[in-house]
C-alpha cells in the first residue's frame, strides 16, 4: 500500500527525488536494527529504515517497491542505481534484443512447433522465430472454445492476411469443454487447460513432425506469478504455459520473450511491422474465459461472458477509451439477483465489469470511467444478453486483487 517516503539523504540512490514521495511498501514489516557501516537514507511513518546505504561498500537496501507504477519517481530511483551506483551504460535497445534473440534462435537444431493464440505475445514470438529459422517453424492455433466472440475466425484471417508464416488451425472445442465439465477450482481449471494444450500440440507434432521444440509467448510476469523465477516469489496463480506444463512433455520449450514485459513486447511488434490494431489489443488470459467464468464453465455462462465482453469493448472503442486502458472485460459467476424484465420478475445472472490501468500487469488500478459510459454498458448488457439482470463494476486494485477474477 501507499506510504509517504521521506528522503534523509539525497545522494546517489535517492538523488534528485525530492524531499518526499509516495511509495508502495508493506506496512507490517520494519528493520529495527541496521548493519554496522550503514546509514538510513529514507524513512516512512511506520518504518524508520525504509532505505539504507553503505557508501563505502556501495550496498543499498530499500523496503519499498520502486518498480511499481504507484511509487512516485520509482523509475528515477532504479535509474540512479543502474547508472550512478552500478555505472552501467544505456546501450540496451529493443532493436538490439531482436538481433540477439534471432541470432540465438538461429543456432537451435530441429523444427519448432509454435503455439499461437492470436495475442501479441505468441504472435511476436512466432515472428521472431520465423525471422531466425523460417519454414522450420509451424504455427498452430488451437480453438479451445474459451475465446472472445468470433475470435477464432479473426485470428485465422489475421495470420493469413498479415504474416508469411506456416499457420494451422485446430478445432478442439469439445475436448476442452468436456475436460472442464464440473470443475470449479480455478487452479484446477488452469492446469486442465495447460495440459490439454500440450495434448493437442503433442498429437499435432506426431502427425506433422518431427518437432524438437515447442515455442510459447511466455512473458516475465507469467514466470513471476507462477513462482518459478529465480527470486522467492510465491505462486499467485499458475499460468497455463508456465505452471501448467506436464512432466511427460517430450518437446523442449522455447520462450524468446520470457524476460520481457508487455510494453516491451509491443515495442518489438511495432518494429517488426505488426498492425497497430493487433499490438494495441488488450491482453487476453492464456486459459481464456476459463478464468473469467467463476465456478463451473457452462454453455450459458460462456455465451454471457463472450457477448457481454464484446459490448464492453465496443462501447470503450466508441467512447475513445479502449486505447487508454490496459484491459477490459466482463466476467460471470454463479451469483444471481432479481430483476424485472417487461412486467415480470426474473432471477438472472450478475455480470461483473472489470476495466484497469497498468503498464506491465504486475500492478493495476481500476479505471475511473465516466458514469454515463458505465450506464450505457450496463443498459446494453441487461437488454441484450439473455439471463442477465444485474451489472456490477469491480473497483479493487492489484494488489490486493488480481486483474483476472481467477
């Protein structure tokens, strides 16, 4: 949460930050004693040693989070550490990343099976790999029945019209939905989706191979939240392409974007000539609507989530807000509420609208949409989506909430 960080020493790490800034940190922890040779360079209301330094050893410690967008001057603090303390040079560019990634990928042996979802992450991964090894890569799109409204047609048209890659679409709707039938636990749903993807890819590889590699558009936030980064992060939720990979997978994993964030991937997409309509499209979870449908996935809830989300996106586009927010969608669960349809009492579903602002998905804040826009979205959903009587708006930030409900 938010704390007022008072700067006690404005040299090196906290140079140019000012007298005080708002910083996000844990309120419940405090370093009561600091090591010999260190001095306090910043404190908050609840932590007398929120930032410490040993100028002699060139060691710095901070309790707050400079990497989150909510911390004022956080990027400047990180910049001070990298440039002034460490003496690093600013010679890393996205163009340089593309060149080094292509060089590394070009050295791998064997064919690559690349799972593409139509989202920017897997698309950029596919384009980088294609740039490196050409036709030794085959892109496979799996329609799992958990996509946005009519998305399977849009994705196939997009790939065939814009990219010179080998593209195949596989219809696996019934397989996925039958495996998910009766499953309510969100982690179990994620694992099932991840495992079924691998089943489809493995079957395709045996019939169209040989393949040595399975490529995915995994990003660094996926790695962190799945608790498999090098740090001590706990598992927040298993991402289907990280925590959901089964032990029996007989393909090696290729993840060229594994150390990048979404904003960096969008920059790469622009450099590679990806249409703006694609690279500025809102993120969509790998398990799809499985994590936007709370409880068991049923045909009725699937239809509600698809149509209601399309209404949300369309209205944001019309109002000029779509490109200004990070993510927007409609979720549905098992909760119901009484409404009035015509002159009759009706017991229908509650739809939750979620719209957030973010930079890298590690933190997010709920978007303050105009009340008139929220009213229009609500009216359209209750009027146009069958069996919906109430619409709610989620106003929890990340943390403590997550962007997706499950």
